[in-house]
C-alpha cells in the first residue's frame, strides 16, 4: 500500500518540486538539476522556500496540504511506459488536484497530469519538438498575464497529450503541439515546453540529442542557430506563483 503520511512537518511557506527525472548529464554538469533551474527562473516571485521530492524514490509521500503549491518536473522517461512509480505518482497527483492544490506540470509533468486525470499520452505523430519555438496563446488565462499573444519558448519532447482529460482545455499551441498549455482545473496547469530552460541549456540539449535529431531528418545546425533566450517563457513560472499559488486561478468576474 502506498504510504500516505507526510514526510515532514507542514511548510506552507514552501513550494514542492516533484522530481520525475534528471536533466541530461552533460547539461546538469554545468547547470545543476531541474529544481535549481525552476527556482532560478521563478526568481523573487517566490520569496519562500523550495523542497524537492523524488517521485521515483519510494518511501513516504509528501502531504500536499503542507505546501503552498507543486511543480512537477520534466523527465527523459515516457508516460507511455506506465512504470509503477509513474502510476503511483499519478495517484498522488489525482489526490492533489482533488484537494484543490496549485499544481504546474512541466513537459513530462504536463503529460503525467493529463494521464492521471483521464487523458491519454502518445508519441507525437508530428514528430520531435526541440529548440526555440513560437507559442501562440489561444485563450485568456492568468498564466499569460502581461504576456503577448505570441512569444518564444524552449522545448524538447517526443510525446504529446493526444486526448484531453474531462474538463481540460487547451489554452496555447505551437506548430507541432495542439496542447502546448493545458488548463486542467482552476489551480492546475500544464506546459509541454520548459519555461526553466535558458538558451545555454537548450543548446546543451541539442548537442546531446544531435544524433537523434539528424536521424529524424531535422536540421540540427539550423535548430541550434535558432535558439534564443526566452524570458517571457520564464514569466509563466512567475505567473503560476502570483495567480495560482497565491490565488484561485480564476479571473475576477
């Protein structure tokens, strides 16, 4: 049976990073891991503490009520693997959403949320999305507060949310991704890209993935040349803290 007791005393001044994978080793060697990137990109929008829990490690699960909100990281794993730790994490996420927690899923975390809530994740038939890509805002949402209708984000993924869970809606798209940003519940959002990845990290991922990119018929050199800094993408993390961790995720009537 899955342990339900909290691992620590309540810390309502703390954001929980649910770690579902590791950054590629070559990039992590220079820049650290996902939790550090997320905290750095969020900056002073969150003045409280951060705590990381590795979803793959077993043991006692955090009590979601003990935290101000949750950010679920990316991973090189695929949700389609349906590994036991993934299923366990999905159960925890369902409980968190039912409890009304503020949750943001990033890339794999976005897909895991969708699968947990009744959607379906598959390999994207449009192919790999990697590099700096344009995001188009498709619906009004507090996650985009202060942002233009189009801006650039950094992405690296093969899978996609092929079927939305009940009640979810797509609020942003890219050329290869119809569900680039999903609204799952009033305080729950998912982004298929990486708002925490800067240009240097994106170039690092492209260097590591170069063989696969070329094998798939993509122009690796062109993708590297197109990489840019994405400060507006990082603003999504800050808006998550401002409007979902601190609020209810709805615009005033």
